[in-house]
């Protein structure tokens, strides 16, 4: 088994998934026109993926245990590849079903990233690759925000573009099927943990203050990031009334570039010994300021600079927040961290999806984005304050 081919597949599949997800926001005006729907219904094209990822994050560990890593990941690629049928889909509800299946597939692929890399590479290399793999979805989003319009025209419409993403995913799935071997499953299934012990571990993960602090901290910023690629393209296209020469529509792309660079800087910041509570709260203040300016400014330079800074600061969190379970939970092992992260992703996706839909409804109800902007900014302020009180005290977190 060529581990570098497997790493390429892992990265490429989630990059394509990210591009397909973010394309919805970039071509939302076309979707609204083709199906004669309003903003909240068009937003379902993105939000249904979030709902699917909730279910997928909850079920993937069970699915992998039953089918093995090879078959479960292949299933994820197949589900994501169902977008090949979108060009022949004229019913919006059926389109949402296809997108939902793609979201399930994306969740399987997302959950599979860390354990697969851990199996194939030594600790130092795996750590670097995990950081690298965090950028796959970002690269896909940049591709979508920058090229979705041009690619849509080139391939004959947004339906064909999404279908192309499906074809690429299926090809990558075939490479996975050929190159990946499932030998590690034998070791995994040899675990002697009893059902009672597993229930205890699950209960500890679900009710632990660490995981709920992570959720409270992350969810406000996550909603803002979803807002960036789901709603802002529509805002600049139809609502902002900016001059034709304005470059504010590039804010989403600039934000993703900031995330890329922030993901690189994050490990260096963590290496300087900052405590996660100090770093997350102080940077949240900076993000609240840059987010406010980004959402309410009318000057292109201010919008783009603050969009970059917001993404950059947010991405420095990756090195801190995703290390918290392993570094702070007593007796943390792979199973403990898996249940903790499953709880984290399920709850974060639930809260983010509900708020994203609320924002869509507010746009339809008010005919503008002001209420949505205020809500996103309010969440950016409230989330870190709540997290500060939910996280264990410093001395307890290191016990």
C-alpha cells in the first residue's frame, strides 16, 4: 500500500467536497432563478449538507466498525459522487436528497482523515499531515469562491459543475479501493473493551466540560465562516449596491487565504506555551473587531483586510482547540478522543445549521442582511464569553 497515494486521496476528496459545498453560495442567484425559490430555500442547498454531517459524524464510527475502513470510506466517496445525477434533476426536493447524501459521504471522509493518517505515518509526520489536511476544505472553498462562476459557464451550468465534482470524487474512490488495505481493522476489532466501559467513556465525553467549552468557543466562529461562503456572495451580488469596480466580492476568497496562513502559524503560536484559554479568548476579541468591520464597512480595503485577519486569527485556533481533548482529559486514549470529537462535531453542526437557516429566514423576512450581520456578530461575541466560563479552570484542566 502506497501511503502517499492514500494521503493524496484523503486530501483531494475533501478538497473536492469543500469546492462542491461552497459552490452553492457562489452560484446561489442561479439556483434561485432556476427553481424560482427564495434565499432561505436556496440556503438549504448548503444547510442540508450540515444536517447530513451531523448524522454522519454520529454514525461514522459505527459504520467503520461494521464495514471496515476501506469499505466505509469508499461508501463515503460513492455517496458524495451521487452529484453526477444533478444535471438530470429538475425537482428541488430531489436535489436536496442528493446533496444530503453527499453530506453523509463528506462526513465519513472527514472522520476518516485523522485515524487513517495515524495508522500510516509516524507521530511527527502524522501531526504535520493533519495540519495540512485541515487546509483541504479551504483550498476547495477558494476554488469555488474564485472560479465557480467561470467553471459554471465553461461546463454549461452549475448542475454540470457539481456533476464534475462527483465524477472526480468517484475516480478518487476507485484509487482508494485499489491502493488501500484494511489490515488494521483486525487490530481494531480485537479490542476487549466491554459495552459497559464504552458507555462510560461515551458518557464522560458527552458530559465533560472540556468538550462543551470547545463547542461554545468554536460555534460562533464556525457560523461566521459558513456565513462567509453561503450568504456573502449573494449579498455582494444583489444587496450591497457597491460600485461595479468594487472588489469586496473577493472577501470570501481573501478570508480563506487568511485561514490557510493562520493554519501554518497556529502550531508556532502553540509552541510558545500559551494556555489555550488565554489564546482562544484574546484572539476572539480580535476576531470580533475584525468581523464587525468586515460586515459593516463600505471601504474595499477595510473589508478585504479584516476578512483576511478574521480568517487568519480563526485558523490559529486549530493547533489549540483540537489538541485540548488529548492534552486535558484524564487517561485520554484514542477511544476517548473519538467520542469527544464526535460529540463536538455533532453539537457544533446542529447549532451552526440552525443558525444558518435562521439567517436565511431573516434575509427573506427583512429584505436585507442587517439583521443577519448583527446576529453573526453577536454570536462571535457571546461564544467565547460562554466558553470562558464553561472550560475547566486552568489548574483543573491540567490535572
